[in-house]
C-alpha cells in the first residue's frame, strides 16, 4: 500500500514544473468543507500548480455559475459537481475533458468501486474525477438520549428502530429529528426504501422503474413505514435545516436521525466524538444498501486546450492516496479509493470505508439515477405524502407515474 502511495505521488512533481494555474469553482464553504478544500489546494500547490479559489455559497448557484461560464466561452479550469444527469448531459454535449488515459494510468478500475466509475462514465468514457463519497442515509444517535430512554444500543432493524422511537417518545424526548424540507423528506424516504426494501427493491424502483415493483406490495409497505415515522417528529420540524436538526441530537433533545455523513461536521464542531457522544450507523443492518453519493471534479473544455496541463495535474493530485486521506479527514467524507489504510480516519469514516469495499451493498444515489425533472417531481410527491393526508395507494400510483414518465427522462 505504501508503494502504491509512493508511485501515485511520484507522478506529481513531473507535471508540476510548468506551474499551471487552476481556477476552481466549488461550494465548499462550511468550516469542515473549507478545511478540505485547503487540503486539496495545498496538494495541488505542492505539485507545482497555482490554485485560484472561486467559492460560491450554494450548490445550485455554483453549478449555475459553471454553466454560464461554459456558455459564455470562459469556462473554469475545474468545477465541483455531482455525478448527476446534468453532468451526463454536459459530457454528451462535448463540453468536458475525457479522462480515460489518466484513469488507466492511475489504475482507477482497480482502486475505485465499479458503481462510482459507472457514475462518472458516459458513453464509455470517464469525464470526472471522483473526489469524496458521502452516504446520505446514515442513522445518527445521541448516546445521552438513548441512555436516558433505556435504549441499550443503536437499532439494527426496523422493529428495533420503532421500539427505540417509542421509548424516546415515552420520556418526552424528540424520537426522530427530521428537517421538514422537501429534499430531506425524499432523503428519509430513500433511507426507508434502502433499509426496509433492500438493494433489489431500491434498484427496481429507482433504476429499473420496474412496473411490478412500482405497483407491488413491498413498495406499499415501505410507504406505510415511511408515513408511520411522521408521528415521531416534533411540531417544529417543517422547514427546519439539516444543521439545526442535527443540533437536536447534539443537545440530547432528540434521539435518532437519518442524514448524510456531512452531519459529522456539526458533531465535531460541538466537540463531540463518535462512539462516545454519538452513534453513526451506515444502515440498520450489515447488509443494508450503501447509497453512493459525493463530490466529483469536472474539467470543462476551453477554446484552445491551454487549460489541459492544469486540468491533468489537478486530476492526478485529486485522486492521489495522500490527497484522498487528507481531504476526507477534514470533510468527514469517505475516500473514493478502496486501497487505502483508513485507520487514521474517525470511527464513522472507517465504517463507511468498510461498507464501500462490499460491492454487494453499493447502490447509486437518486441524482445519478433520475433526470432532473423526475427527481424534482419525485421529491415533491414524497414530500406531499409526508405532509398531507394522502392515501398510500394514491401516493404509490403517483410515484409509479412519475418514475415511468418517459417525457421526464433524459436521453
């Protein structure tokens, strides 16, 4: 493994002699994200490059800036992106630099999970550098709240989850901390779909849009379980941000919450430690699907190819083992490489890295699987079902119609 690190880093000084400047658009603006960005920027500078930081506060605005600059003929050297259908569309339009040779040189096929490579592969070519992995459906717990309620360990099944929620509710704590925003409502639904329905149903519904699965009893039971969780959230849930929701666990006012591993930064900022003050579980069981989400770097084509030296250097730096460990340690994410010694990372990241090595657990996230129009419609439908008195059969029919609507699918 040390030899692999040495080989990966050895290529950097060779490319560094030219000192190319990279203008990088991103939305890493929170304290933990900023620290991670500096780890990447420092690694690029150490390789001889010049980093020009172009931070934008929110992901939607950052992507809009990138799109406008591409359309205007002044693209950034690199940009943070997600492996979404929008990314695929840019690649198919010929707007992005292909990275096949760098991937072959860096042996990505041996070091990265297949599901991650599939997410950045468009029509047989690789168009992005996977930078970090976030799993959006971790189960977080307040150790203090669970002790107070007499819950001896984090739930390991749906039955144990509801038993724990009942105990927390009985002593007057908020059983399930949930931020009632549409994207969080969909995130919670995906968590239930993965944990109760399993990998096969998750993929049948969101990837295959299988008619039998969409209209079957298993999905109906998932929807029933999802709505049942509504009785365990507090009255202040609607509209609450994920960070304010996580704060309920940090203070011990709430017991459990489903959220991505970016929540770890909130616990760390409060001086709390995993295993001591809070629990983190990447799924209710050891076989629960591990939803692969996270950041990638894309490299828009410029007019004359003058940005290529900077782009190729940054691509190599970003995927290098040392950069991967430093970036993830600061951001709270999991490295994209499965060939690293992750013992220097925190307990939660080690659990995530272990799950990432199990190919049978890995599934793509909704952004990768659905066209933007479908994703927006699904988010709205799931949130409506969560917040309104809609029969489960009606909700299931609505989901089936959205997911099988060919007009909303992107080629």
